[in-house]
C-alpha cells in the first residue's frame, strides 16, 4: 500500500506534470514550480533566478526616472517576445491574448529565439547598474538570470534536439477545460486551433531530434505521447460532450482525431527509429550541474558538498522516521508501522467532506497558533478531481495565474476511487488518503503551503516581473518546509501545553507521515547529484530509493528516471533547508521582536526569489548572506 500510494501521488503525477509541460516556459504563472501531489506547478515554471555577487538591494544608488524607464522598456520588450514564442505560458498566466497558440518549433524559429536570448543577455550584462534604482536593479538581475536560464535549456539541456518529451506533451489543452475564463465555445475554438498544429509540431520534432537519444527520455516520451493521445481521444471528448454547437464540434472532432493519429504515429516513430539507437548518456556533468545550482539558486557550494549535506540529512530523517514509529509501536519495523496507519482512512463517501473539514481545521490551527497571516477569507475549494484529469492526479492544487481576472477560483482536487473498481481496489486506493498523509499533503498544497503562498503573492506589492519570475527552491522548499514546521508547532495535538497520551500518539503518526515525505525528497537530492555528477545509473538510483526511503521496485525506478531528466528535483530539500537556516538567522537578528508569524509574513511578501537573494533582503549582516545551510 505504502509504495503504491507514493507512486500515484508523487512519482507518476510529478513526472506527468513535468513532461506534460511540453513547450511551456519555466516562468511561473502561480508562483509555484512543481509539484508534489499535484499537476500544479502548475504550468511547470522555470526557476528564473538571479546572478551571484550583487550588492544588497537597498544599497543600490538612486536613479533618474529616465534610467529606470529605459530599463522598463527593455524588460517589457523581453517579456513580449518571450511570451510570443511561448504562448501557452501566457495563457497559464491569465493573459488570454495568447489563447489558442503554441510555440513554432521549426529549426528557424528555434534559432531565432536563441539569437534573441543571446542579444538580451549581452544588453543586460552590460547595463550600467549604478544608474538604476533599487527596484530596477533587482529586476535587472531577475531578467538576466531568466535569459541565462533559458539559454541553459537550449544549450545544456538540449530541450529541442535531445528531449522528445518537449514535443510529446506539447498539445496540452487542459487549462481550456479546467478553468472557465471564457465561454465554453470560445475555449473550444482555442483547443481546435492548438490541435490543428499537431502535424507541424510533430514533423518539427522528427526534424529536430538527434538520431540517438537517451533511453529514459525516449521511453518517457513514448509514455507521455500515448497518455496525451488517450486524453485527447477519450477524456477531452467526454469533457466537451455537452457542447451544442454542431459546426464547432465537427471542427473539433476532425482536429482532435488528426492530433490523436499524429501522436500515435510519433510514438511509432520513437519506437522504431529512436528506441533501438537509444543510449545511457543523460548526465549533465559536474560543471553544468554546478552552473545550474549557481544560476538557479545562487548557490556556489560544489555539488559534492551539497551531496554531503543531503546524505547527513537523510540519516537524520531515517532516525526520525524510526523514532516516530517506535512511539507508535516499538515491537514492529518502522515501515510496517507506517503501513498500519494507512488503514486509518475515510470511506469513499467521506473522502471529500473529511478532506474539506480537515483542511478548515488546518487553517484554523495556523490562526490559533499565530503561525502566518491570512490575507483573505476566500477559501480554496475542495472538489473531486475532474474526470479528465484523474489518470495523472492523486491530489492537486489548481490556482489561477496571477493576471487571471475571471476564473479566479482556486481548487484543491482530490481523486476518489474508480467507481468501477472492486471494494478491495477501492480500499487500496483510499489507504493513500489515510488521515495523516492527507493532512500533510493538504499542508503542502494549501495551508500554509502553495495556496497560501499564492494569496500572499497576489496581495503583495510585487510588480509584474516578480509575480512571474520565481525560484523552484523557494516555492517547493516553502511548501515542503511547512510540513515539518506545522508538525513541529504541534499540529495534531489537542492540548499543546500538556498533551495527553492520545495526543502524543496522534502527533507521532503525523510525524511519521511527514518524515515519509521528507525521505522521498532527500533521496531525490542524493540521486540527482549522483546521476548527473558521479555516474550513477538509473538502475542504481532506483536501488537507492528502495534502500533509503523504502520504495518498491516500480515507483523507485520511476523516481530515478525522473532524476535523469529533471535534475532540479533536488530543490525541494535544498529550499526547505535554506528556509530553516534563514529562520534561525532572522530569529537571532530580531531577538525579542521575533515571532514565527512575523518571519513567515516577512518571507512571503517579497515574491518568490531564490532564498540566497532573500537573505540579502532580510539579513543585515552581509557576512551571513552566503551561509545558506
């Protein structure tokens, strides 16, 4: 039960989220990059980050309005071109002038976009920063890093020439079904326009992809393309069955059938032309990996040191998992104790009401304990996952883009058992929703994790750039940090001052569930570095997951495969550790003025920058800025 749960909720869903991103940028429409139990991150942002070695933001010299205005014009020019080439990102952000469009992936178009990025890199790198005000100086750093991040994707990740997943999931029309930002017929028109691009998109894929590709990339692309075809052929059709416009639906059916045919043909081409020639060369290499850490999160520590930190944390977390299990039942193995608590789950009928009730309890806990401010009384809505999304979602957070003005609801989706399953299969599915794990997931996804971060971002005075450009380690690190923080603060206890034996037992079960989540993310950190810097194979990575976070073979292999193409999945843990270090340092600085709520509110009001940059903003002692762990 345990490992099936983890595979459903994390490995498969997060992998689907990453690869279904297709051509969407890694700009973040919601402030999240993603993941965990959801197809959220959402639209799969790139951690757009900053460069190392800049002075504290507040110290930048005053500027003339003309200097800042000139920079603003350049930044707006960059964003206009960026979104024009990546229109699906624009739609996800809530900018609906981009609806119905996808990226032109011809060789000429790719070359032109790369040349445009190089031009902006030269311009921004040579900008006279001393003439800018503090805000424009900050934005300059964000833009320069955004450009370099995209160039890394072109030149180090080789997304368009070596990764067939880029194309396999590019016909992503989920947002037009999930969010009611325009009349349904108008959204169907956008879907038709996108599906009509399928023949050209997949012809470009065949022309662009190298003759020999990494086997995990090809195998995953086959899985994703088949999944896309299945979605278009069944779930999308079912979702639009009530549309009454016969002419429009005739256009849709023709375009959809052609897109499905093209995807199946692409799968066959991959199987026949690329899979037989596939190789096992998927590592970035140490130098590029170090560049990724430096560009993404301003981290100058060598990968070996990051791995050393991760391995030490993994041993500590394994001990915490075992200690929590002993509190519950000292006579059994820790993994067996965890499997036992999975049996404490809601009924099929009670799944949504119980999740909703418990989510409200989590929110009230944060208020009662003065842990973080609530910028709005608007609640996230707990609903069953839409039918068309259930194949890849255990639980998910669907938050609107920061510029969405119509479909502004936020949905926390929970997937019930398949109505056609046997009672035994339904019970197995519901073990994944045991009360302890579900509450930890709700903390990560909603309160005070991703949803609360989103509403803080929207309520903040952050400008357009800072609402778009975000850090993977900040967003996932924050959400992962909140799991541990909530349990540390007494979540699950009825009496914080004098917990009863029943309270202590319940708290130990929450600690066990939270520790299980942490073990997974720690294994990701270690496997990511070892695969890309030390020659670890996917098979060896899978064994690492089996040995160190107690996974069975299938989900362990899935996690290792993800590490081959998503080296950034180490950022869950790196972000969490940086938040904990920043909190300790800020507490020491603030002294008697410190409170946990003040820390969280201060952290969340600056957008979602790399935490190394946030240290510059929040800490007065320059000597502490580089002490990130």
